[in-house]
C-alpha cells in the first residue's frame, strides 16, 4: 500500500489486492473522516494488475509535459 498526499484533507491510496480470484490494482481517493480515520471516497479506479505496464506507460507520457 502506498499513500500519496493529495491535499490537507485527502490522500490517494494505491493498493494491490485479490478480488474474487483476480489480481487487482486499486487507486482510490481517501478523505479525513475525523478522529484520525481515513475513509474511501467515490473517486478511484480499479484494474487488473496485468494492465499495470500499459497504465504506467500511459501515465509516463505525461512526465515532463506542461499540462
């Protein structure tokens, strides 16, 4: 699991889990629910881990660009 700070109230959490026998990568926004607890929001995406190289390649195209 990896957490990336999005802002003072949210993090982007990246996990790799098994879901119904499928190796999955899940990227989800979590928000501060108070009391030090983070809860998942509606924003996010899950995909088969086999697609990870394609996803990383697509994201890598934006490195160094002025978007």
